[in-house]
C-alpha cells in the first residue's frame, strides 16, 4: 500500500507507474497471456511484517486468505 507523500512529483510518478502497469497487464490479458500469480514467500513476508507492527483487521485477513490460497494450490 502506498503511503501519503507530501511531494507532488512523487505522487505523480507513482500514479504514472501504476497506470503503465495496469495498461500493460490489460493488454497482456487481452492477448490471452495469463496473469502473474502471487509469490507465496512475499505474501508470508508481508503477513509477518504486518503482524510485527500489530496491524490487525481487514488487511491481515486479506493477507491470510491470500497466503492460504497460494499454499493450497
């Protein structure tokens, strides 16, 4: 998740990068290229980081469900 940034240039850069990524993935999906899957190790790291910072609630449940789905299949 992106954090708030006080510098407008950084905000614009992030928006452009996300837009470019979305456009690339959309074009690949239209061409029949399968979407990239989540990497189980990175999801576990994100979960551990969130737990270390005592962030509970919806985000933690989302990460848990993603880790479970990757581990299952």
